[in-house]
């Protein structure tokens, strides 16, 4: 027990304290002569429900080069520089948010100051590594460029940078969001970079490198950090969930990764947020409920309705989406992304790994592929991409999107009139013939089969031969004729690699080795062959127009 006597005029007050007295006034939050230990003890005993937890982005922050996700090109260079003793005095880390720029800076600070390094890797266990991880190391100075952007702040830095490290081997200055510094501050910083003190490393991090003056950039080693792929984010989230005792489905992880848009920090923040929402384990529906995202299955369903020419279904689906308050801009961009994935898979189904989607969505793609032609998918993608700026700036987004989707449905119905949408892809790509055409000859039949094979093998060659006509089929030679007004077309057809492809396709059509001979037709006729439609007829079909005669 501590007894203090307080003399106030003619009165003597007796103050009794159960806790030891500390003379340091800084420990007294109210500025009195004694610390309020009782209040401190009361705070420590507050209920557990008020305790804050460490967020996952900090709890699972990488402490070694090998743990930094998807930035191997940076990790490898820095590790070799540490091993070879070829460290630069200044580094510039650029890239999107949440991909590991500040984390890599801290790992480098550990690597040059670790007491028990494992090669170039810090041990992440020694007292120095522990201080850096907790942010207590006096020689590792982290500065926020947004709030310390004035010239006075940089002048203060210049005065302190020359002092030797107090405990570490090397002082490390990490300036985050360095592009926020003023021009005067950059000019003051320039002098330090021109003549840097010994045992000092500067690491600048920024999301907008174009705002950093070239005079600064040229004095730094620049590393461009990459956005993290969805698959890597999903895999990392799975590991974090297991450490937290949670089980996440593959679809749930991919939805989180898609919303994070390449930022691991955003993904971990969403993980914590949705975990709190669901009070523990959560699923894909919980992610969608919290973030307002649109399910991938909805896009697959909309594409299926377009393939079936179901305009009513498209409008109903779109009204349902807007009724839930979903972002139409996100809908537009995601629709573009799904079209891109279908186009890639249309080229080759083995490219599924480039689509960055869950397995269930990939299976949905494979079911949709036979319903669309490559040209149709490309036209839809071109139409959406060319109108994207107009859509973003429009105040009638819903109406504009409805019109675009109905245009796809209408074009599909016009193309598929009298045919099954699911079998359009397998129709032979031949020129339509007029109703009064004569029966096909043997040359016509072979030519038809040849074009079908060529369109799948080399679509550009198929386009060049679309106006050609068969002439004669002999034992080992197939002769065709084409009318062209310039030499470019014939030069293309005579290229050795094209000749080889043509011979392979005609041999497959004939079932035996045959060579293609393409000759230039007579210009007089310029007229179509007996079985070829007029140019006007072909234009009428493509444009859905009528010919007006005077």
C-alpha cells in the first residue's frame, strides 16, 4: 500500500493507493500525478465479445520470399541480390492494390537484417524479424506518402537518414503511395537518392507509377507486380479456411476470387466479412448475398436462352437481375468475359485452364459450345465491346442492355429459321443454290465436302475460295476456277503452306491422294456458274433486303 500526503492550505489529505506508484506522468491518461491502474484493470476484464481479432490479411501475411503469392519474378531477383551482395539503394514496387508490394518490402527488410538467415530467406523467427513483423523495429521506417507528402516531411527524413542504424544491419525506409508526394518533396528526395548514405535502402511502393517523376524512377530498380490469378487466390483461400477450421467449396472460393479482381488482400477481407455474416462456415449463396454479385449460372442460362432464341426468357431473366439490385455494369463486363471463354474453348477445349472459372462453370461451357458458331460468338463479343463505353455513360443501361440481348436473339432466330440451333454448327458451309438449280454433279459434291473440311481446317482459305467454282475432277487432279480482279488472291492461294493445306483437304474429301489446281477464270463471264447464285441474291440473303427494280 502506498500513502501520499497532499497539503492543501490548512488541510492535510491522506491518499491511499493499492497499486504501486509510477512517477512517469505519461502513463496517466488524464494527466494526473498517479496512474489510473484501476481503470486499466477494468479494461482488461471487459467481456470477450468486445475483443477485436487480427484480420486474416495480417494474420497470414507472408514472412518469407517463398510465401509471397504470384510474384516469383520479383522474389527471385531480390533473393539473388541478397545472396550476391548486389542490393540497390532504391527500389520502386508498382502494381495493383493488394498484390504484395508492401509485404515484399518488409520481407526484403527482414532478409537484410535477419539474425539467422536461411540463405537469402529470413528465418522469420529471430528477434529482429519479430520486431519488423510487429512494426516495432526502430531502423525499419514505414512512411505513408499520402499523409507525409510535404517538403517539410522529406526534409525531416533527410536529417535523420544519415544516422547509423541503432540495432539493425541496414536501415530501410518504406514509402507507400509514393506518387502522392508533392513536386517539391520529390525534388528534396532526389538529393538523397543521388548520394545515398551507407547502409540505407529506400523502397517506394505505388499503384500509379506514371505519377512518379522520371528523375526518381531512373534512380531506382523498378519491379512491376502482377495481378494474382483467380485460381491462385482460390487455392490460397482454401488453405486459410483449413487453418481456420472451415470447409469451403470450390465454387465459393472462385466466387470470392472473382469479386477480389486480382487482389489477395481484398479476397481475405471478403473472407472475414462473409465469415462474420454467416457466423462461421459459409457457401456461395452467402458470398452472393453480401457482395451483390451475379451467379455464373445466370450467365450460362442467358447464353442458353440466346442459343434457343428465347427472347421472353431473356427479358424475364434481366428483370429478375435488376429487381435484386445487381450492378448492370458488372453484368455487362461479366457477359463479355463469358463470351471470351466460349470463344477460347471453341478454338480448342484443352484451353479450359485459361478460363479461370470453377469446374461446374467449365462443364456448362462445354454444353453451350455446340450451340454457337465461332463467327456468331465473335460478332456478339464485338458488338458488346464496341458499345461498352456508350453503355457505361448511358442513363438507360437496362433498356440498352435489353436491346442488345434481343438483337442477339433476333439474329439467332433469323439464322436458324427452319433448323435446329443445336445442329447449326454441323451444317456444311456451302453457298446457297437457287431453287431452280440443276442436280449436283460429282464435282459439286466433292467441292461441297472439300469446303466443309477446309472451313474447319483454315477458315481464311475457305473465305478466299468462297467465290470459286468446281470445274473438273480427274484421277489425281481437281481443278477449280476463280474470278479475281487482282493478283493478291491468286498469290495467297499459291503460297506453299496454303497449297499443302488445300491438297490435304481435297484428298480427305476424295478419299485418295488428289492435288488442287486453282486457275483464274475468264473476266468476261465474271458471271456466276450455272449453280452459283447472283451477287445480288447473296447480298439480299446476308442483309435480309429486297431488290428494287426501276
